[in-house]
């Protein structure tokens, strides 16, 4: 038995912290290879333009320059692949244009890479890059979806004349229309889910290195999934076989989705390092990140909710435009479809649902998954329209939700939009958050705010998410071009300590601690006897990586499956050692015991016997204690919860201050509550950021207006409150740990909670909706636009 | 950033000589908290940088009669922490405490801020709002004569700010409405009741940089209260507009910040 | 090329640099002190904060030549041997870090903040960390860590 203070359920302090706190983390840019060179990427200043010519002569002659490459050099090389094929409702496949490594012939967004300079120093590469003369002929650009879909709009890709990538639907339209025809009330809402820039604090970086002696390529990269990069870049772009390509994702400074994708710079440094015969490092400047990291969200939606006279939901429908940007990023098509449309039941027993999503090419940076990915968009629509309904019905928004929740006894629950929720208790999290947020004391606080000239508002929202992506056969039938299992290898060393190689990748989540707690508990050995290794394709058997809150549910389960195999083999060895029948061997508290006797042998002794097989059933059992498991989940997991936020609005300036935020979540069983709470805090920070601060703005010509922290508002410590968080548990029914995942919850539930609170505060002005972010300027404008009598 | 020639003179005379020699291609640097970011973005590309960091005599705070003299290379942190400034012109200490972040305040200087005359900087509002006098290696310049538009000042080639003298006001306060992203002033209003009358100076909002609001000054001269300026409107026509704030919003905020400054001044 | 002489984490160092070399480049690239990070190019994120002559500054907004003759402390110089500085220990205890990238700058800022404020409140900490961006933690645990670390530093 592991000591209670390090086992499953204990808030063990993180073992990765010492290196990070002492400056000894190893992030990609911290790595320097012998004889290394530096790359600087020349990027398009135009949103849409024809490249008439590129003259690299002067740059090639500049001091320190080793090579200059342009789109011409990559013409014969495949583009960046898209990992998900969505079909339109008419059955046609989505339009999937080439996504060149370096633009050739045409640029399609500001920041589109056009050329690369390799030089002895980064400064020399950048100096020389300015000497490249590129003749562009500007084309009319679509800075947003409205412009892209306007009649006569210039196509971003010739293959997509109307700039439509696909036109997808989900749900039963006829049943939904029928439900609406019976409705006592239909509530309608138009809303925008604002475009966000992920902004992991570590900018992306990549080092390519080629070993002529072995023919092996190594790529060090800031990735959430090194094996996926190896597969995509190796097989689909550069034609490098996996056994000659090693991808290492060392310490990675945050991802939030933006480091899932295979990016051009990875292919550039890998390919070019062979050409120049030296390692090449590229590290993004933050301003490059703004125009080259995949962005998130950017949906425009019309939604309608049908209710009966008692406030029961009868039907829901929505039509959404989803921005894909200038090219399809790795998982872009699945975000507004299978991670958004399928979540439109929310926590509610709405019987009929239909949604239509049109994906649109624009002259902007590609859009893909960002913390929550599709689920925040779905939750925002639902929780805003339910709030609007409550206001129209003059009903308590908590009561309206409670009346429509799926009841605990209804699980497993088949929604009208494909998912089967295995378990949950939404009433419990709502009750918990109302208590946690001191709902009873609200009116008093509102009066106090009023006395200070401030408008107080209170918002409630519930959320559900589908995590632990995903059963491979299900996602395969929906268009995924990959399996979504996870792999783990548990290597028991001769003296009984354990090295675990996991295909999950940690970039802040604390897997080295959490996974070790699982292993320590299951094997009954101290946690310091367990090492967790990840991030290197030459060490880890395989991996699909970390995103969609899947690490503990899928990666953790793969480890459990491998541990099961270790224990099963250990029982065989122990049976032989103790001269008992295998069926009589029990494993508990780190000991193999002959049932009903006091005969036992410790785990370490079994490990030693496996590697020093002197007394060992060699004729029936291989030596060694080293097992690998691949785990393919049976279903998604469904974390859910309810949040309450109180805000104060300064009616003179429009400033919104978050006064309090309470979150009650059900993540199933918790392995390390401290880490889980940290994940919730972080998600809330990003969710509140989306609601009040952050937005990525393009002007109508596709010029990026928020290209640095001077204009893109990152949440700072003084923008956010302290959070109150609580948990309840309904254990996931289909994985052995009973876990659901917790990484995205805060970012999903917070935006509607905050906006509902802001609308509540502004309700006396008759304001019924505000798009995010509710900046002071926007709030002030809403107040100005209100009826003068109400001002 | 592009490479440049770097000088760190040990006397004011040498500094003046070096910057004159560099001509249009030269830049003086004090804390570097604006110049270096600008150079990193390759928006400024001086061939010569003359660093005033070794001129220790230029840093320091002195109370001289009814005025506070602040040396040009005194950091924002030093001004904010100065017991003298806190005692004599609390509004100025508070303004300094609100510039940038702690790290910027440890290096950024009053002289650098004023010489740069960024339209969203805080110090120009205090200099103009208090009617300060700028001392250079050549002369004294009144605040009203110093600021000449965006990033433009009355400084001549080779002229280096050595100190800024602030008269001690009867009452003063500064209220800033920050850009949510950059934290620079969208609108900053410095209000002071001085021996020479009431002054109201606005930074962050004007297309031409910091400016005074005579209508507010007149109204406050008779009755130094927030109520007195409730009806005074600033026209939006000559104000900045960007994705964070329209000109109308800035005009509105000038009124709000001015009233709050008057109230805070007591 | 100018020569700079510095004391970095208690050791005298000398290096030839271009005038345009930022202190952070000198630390990371020439001295191998990669604990100091670069998270932006507009002098806002604070991942590069170090102490120069006892004050927290952004190493990305200071030329190496400007720092000539100074005493520089980086995150690598904060602990005494294996014993973490009380602020580092507080960050560990209160889970004040996740991906760790902003952490060195955050800790260096926090140490300087605590040194200058005897009785920090939550508001002081939130405002005092204005120049340090974190994307992982929502700041909640960072604030708890700094409050606890500041208290421990006084003991």
C-alpha cells in the first residue's frame, strides 16, 4: 500500500516543480545542438495577395547567411495534412485545399510563411530576411466570414469558389420543427463566440537535426503530441519513415490546444537541416505567434429554444458559421462539428435538437481547437439562451435549469445529438454551487453595491463536456483520420522500481506526479520508486498525446491496463516462487500472498526473480517484467458542473469587475485534488478572459489589429478574483479509475456565467445580450444605447 | 534590433557632444523602457545610442522652497517611494506608482518619459497639469512650451533634460483609465489647484498628445468640486480612436476621470 | 565588440557582446542560464525578470552593456544549494506553477515585491504582479504562494 499521503486522492506536491522553480526545466529553446544555426521566417504582410516574384539574391549574400528557401523549394513537397474529414449534409466531402509549407503563388493570411533564412545567428537571419524582395499583387481580402460569404467575394482557394468548406448538420430537423410548432414560447438569440489567441506563455520553437551517419532526423518541438507530429510530418509531408525520425517534445510551456497541430516550421527545420547539414533552431517571437499559432473559437450563431408553458424545453436549433481561416489546421473541421454540435443537448433532456454548421474560409490565421474546443461554443449558446428564456419567463434561472436537467436516474442517457452520457448528477452540482456562492446573501450584496453607485449582477451557468476522446471506431466513422487510443509501457526494473513511458504529454498538467500516484497505489510501492517518462518517440512506444482533457481518462487507463498485465505476470512468478497455484495468489499492498495463508513475497522480490530467473518457470514464462498496453476508450467521459459569478459594473465607465466566482464540478474520481483545482483555476482564468478581456480583431482587409500584448488583452492577476471551487463525484462508469478529466471545464463554463452576470447587472437598462468580450467600451456603448429613460 | 554604436558618457558635456555628433541618427537613452522595446520591434533604428545611465548626478529628488525638483534619470520607483514627493505632491507619487509595472518603474525615468512625449504616457499630464518647469543643459522650459505634439517636444539637438521642477500645489490628483491590454492611459486626467490657478491636463486621449482643458479649469477656479464640471463636455473631434475606445468614449471618460480626480484631490 | 563585466549569481563573468545584445540573450545564450525565459517581444510578459542590483527588471528590456558592472541574480541563483528560497518553496507548496514557463520571472518578481512590502495583502500581490503573465494558473495559487512566501521570508 502506498502511504496515504501519496496515493490516489492525495494532494501530493508536484515532483516536476523543483526543476521549474530553479530554472532547470528544459524547454525547446533551452536546447542547443552542436554547430547549430538559426532560422528566421519571412511572413506575408498581406492578408491575400499573389506572389509575383521573390528575389533572395541580396539575402543569400548577407553576413552569416547559410541558405535561403522559398515556396519554390517546397513546391514538390506535400502540404500540411488535415486530420479530420467532415462531409456536408449533401454527402460531399469538405473542400480540402493544399496547405503549403511555404506559400507558393499566393498568400492567404497575414503571417503566411513565404521564405526562410538560415544563418549563423538569429539576428543575422533576421537582418538578411529584410533583404528578400517579394513582389506581391494584393487581392481583395475577407477579414471575416461575412465578407468571405458575400456574393462576388474573392475565393481564398480556387477550389472553394464561395469560400464554403462544408455545410454540415446534425439532429432530426423534422422532429425539431415539429417541437417548435407546439411551443408556448420560442426564445431567439444571435451571438458571436469571439476569436481567441491561445497564448501559451512559451512561444513555439523547433530544432531540426539530421545525422548523416545514421540517416536519422531528430525534431525537438513544442508539441502536445510528439508521435502525432512524427506520423503527420514523416508520413504525410516529408516522406520520412518513422524509424528514421525521432520527435522530442521536452518541457513544453503550456499548450491549450495550440501545440497539438503540425506546423510548417517543424517541417522547415527538419527538411532544411538535411540540406544545410547542420542543426537549425527556430523560435517564434510573440508577434509571430499571434499570426502563426492556430487561433480558437470564432463562431457566429443564430439559436432558438422552444419551451412549453411550464418552461420545459421542447426543442433547440442553431445555425452556426465557423471560421476556418486561410487553411485547414490539423483538427479544424472536427471542432465546430463533432465537438460542438454533439454537445448541444447540454445538461438538459431536450427531446429534439437540430444544428447546421457552415465552415468558411477567410483570409485569417487558421482556427483550430483551443481549450474546450467546440464545447465552450456549444455551452455559451445554450447557457445564454436559457438565461434569456428565464428572463423572458421571469423565472429563477437556477429553477429553469433544474426543471430541465437530465435526472440522475435517466443515465445512461441518449441525447438527440449522438452522445450517450454514462453518468452525472447535475442537480447536485447546482445545489453545491448555490451554497458555495452564498446565493442567500446576494440581495444584501447587491444593495451594498448600489450604495456605492455600482450595478451588481449574478450569473449562473451549467456545462457538460465530452472528454477522453475517444473510441477510435466511433471517431473513425465520423471522419477522424487517426485512432484516439493511448499507449503506456510499464518497465519494472530488476530492483523493483518502475519506469513508466506514457503517450500522454504534460505541458503543465502534472502527469509526472498524478500518474506516479496511480502507479504507486496500484503496485503498493513508494511514489519515489516510480518515474514517469514522456515526450520522446524513441522512448515511448506510441502515443496520441494530450488534448481534450484526455490524459488521465485515456492515458491513465492505458497505464492501469499495463499495470494489470504486470500484476498478472507477477502472480505467475509469485506462484512459482511460493510453490502455490496461480489462482490462489492475491496481490495487495505491494505483496503477493497465497490466499488464506501468511505466505507472501514482496513486489520487489518478484521483480528480481523476473530478471534473475534462477528459480523461475522458464519453460512457460519469459523472463523480465515489462508490459505495454494500448487503451481505446469505450465512450467519451462527461465532466459537468455549475458555476456562479457575481460582477459589479461601473455605469459611468462600463468597467466590469468580477467580485466572486464559484465553481462546482463533477470530474468523477480525483487523483490529485490540488492539481485538479489548479486546472479549474486556469480554465476559469481563460474563460473569464474570453468573457471580459480577450478578442482577436481583424480589420475588414484582414489586417491583424491585435498582434501583440499591446492590443490583445491577456488576463493579469489584478483582472481576476480568487476562486471558490468544490467537487462532487459520480464516477465514470467505463474506465477503471472512474475518472473524467478536468482540463477544460473552467474555460467552458465560465464565459456564459460571466456574461449572464453582466446582463443581469445591466438588465435595468433593458440590455438583453452583449457579445464577448464585455469590455468597458462595449458595456458603456450598451448603456448609451439603452432607452434614455432607463439610463 | 539593428546593431548600433553604444556610448555611456560619464559627463553631461560628453553626452551632449556625442548626441550632437550623432545627429538625426542618434538617440539618448535613460532607462530604455520605451526605446528598447521600440528598437526590438525595429520601429526605431538609431545608429548611435548615448546612454545617460552613468550620469549619477542626474538622479535625485530635492525639495527647494515651494517646489520639488526631480532629476531627469530618477526612476518612477524612486519618485513613487520618495517621502518628499509623497509629502509635497502626493498625486505625483501616485502617478509614478501607476506607470507601467514594477519592473518598468525600476528602470524607467521621468526625463525619458517626458522627452519621448508618448501620447499615452502619464508624466506629461503631471508636468502640464502642475505647470512644471523643465531644466535642460541649456535652459529652462515651461511645461506649456514644452510639449509640441505626438512624440515632439521643444528640445533642440544636443539638448538634454537634467531635471523637472514641480511647484507644490494646494490640491492635486491624477486619475487614469487604462487600456485593458497595454495598460497605458486611454485617458489620464491630472487636476491641480495651484498658486497660479487651476490646471487640468489630459493624456492618452488627444491626437496631438497631452492637452489642457480650459473650460474645466475655468469652472473649477470658481468652485473646485466635481459638480462644477459636470456639464463641461470635451469635444470628441480631436481625440484618438482605436479598437479599445472610440473618440466619444474617450471624451466621456475625460469627464468622468476629471470629476473623480477633483473628488480625490479633496 | 563591447565587453561587459558582471557578477551573476555571485560569480564574476566577462563577455564580449554586440551593443544590441539584451541582458536576457547574454544570460541564456552566452552564459547558459536558460532559466530566464522570453515570452514576448513587447516587454510585457515578465518571463525574463531577473534582479539587477537587487531590483526586479526585465532582462529583455535592458541591454547587456547597460548592466555592465552590476550584480545580477537569476532564478538559478535564488536557492542555496538544495534548499529552496522561501518563495520557491511557497510556489511548490501552494501549486503556484503548472507549465513552469512564467515561473522564473514570476518568482523573481515576487521576491522583489516581498522585499519591498512588509505586509502584503492579496490586492498588493495582484497589483504587484501586473508585469507578469501566467496562462496556466488563473493566478489564484500564485497569489496564495506569494502571500505565504512573503511571510516565510520575514521569518
